[in-house]
C-alpha cells in the first residue's frame, strides 16, 4: 500500500490500482475523488487505459506491458499533490432541474418509504424535492447516481428487487438517488418518474450528467409531464 499526498493507492490485480482519499465526511471524500478523476482523465499518465469512479474511490486501469503499478501510483500521488487546492480541469458543474410525477402509480414505494421513516407520503415527496443532490458517478447504463437526500435516516432497499423498473423512474436508497435510464431490475425504492429521456445513445453525448453536477427534483402533474414526454434532459440554460 502507498500513502502520500493525501491519497491511498493499493494494487487491484495485476493491471489496476484502487485509489481512496482520506477525509472527514463523505462529502469531502467524494468531492476529492471527483477532482482527482478529472485530473487523471485530463493528463492521462502513460499506460492508463481507464479511470472508473466509485462513490468514494477510483479504479485506475492500466496496460501492464506499458507501465508498472508503482509508476501509476506515483503519477496518482503527484497529480493529487500538485492539484491540491487547485481547480480540477474539465467543464464546470452543471445544474439540473428535473420534473417528476409523484403519485401512487409512478411512485409505488412512496407509502412504504413514508411508513419506514415515520412520514406521510407527501412529506417524503417534500424531502426529495427539498434536497439538493450532487452526482457522484455514472453507474450502469450511464445512470446518474447522486447523493444528498435529506431524510431522518437512510432508506432501506427493497427486500425483493423489482424485475422491470421503467425508464425515467426516480429511485432512492440510503441518502442517495438514481434515475433509471432503461427498463431493468432494481432493488432501490421507486418514488416517482420523470418524463425526460436521460440517456440517448444516438446523440454524440448520450448523457448530459457528469460527476459534480447538482440536481433538484420538482413535482409536475401528468398533463405537464405529457407535454415533456421523451425530451432529452439538458442542464439549466442549455440550448436544445
């Protein structure tokens, strides 16, 4: 294990290293991980193939025929050290305001979440719409996973995952939220649905989100959702 310049770098097999950042509180660690990820992708040290972001860690994959783990560890430490206190390269964070229909059909878990937290379903919706989320990473199928849900205690996942959650579903677990981009299974609690398209693989940039972006959810009725149905989600101020 190597620890230097406020990062911890550990071997992960013969062609990757796992990077974590010590810090007080998950928000501090996650922000540091986002900044380090941006630096690594911008500078891309020799032999690095990919940088995969987790909530509080980075997996740096490299070609073992072109470089060695200790060289990657040194590059990571150097970028962490020289970048300390400096703005990370890359685009500035975007803000998203996402319309959501919250009702018994689009949010089949609202009542259960409310019972778990000791809240009425309307209060669960108020907690969600009153929270400001920060995108931590793009998960499977480029689904934006974000943190920042302000609730009395973390929300448990379902005991039995659903097998077919529709696209656009807004789901919560712990103090995190995620948006389902395509139909598929999930054990997260489904609490609403956005009419917007989150991922469009026909576009040059199939998803608008990036780690560090901020998200607010706003309630809309079904009539408003019908008018927005299928539109690709863009950040505030972006031209369609």
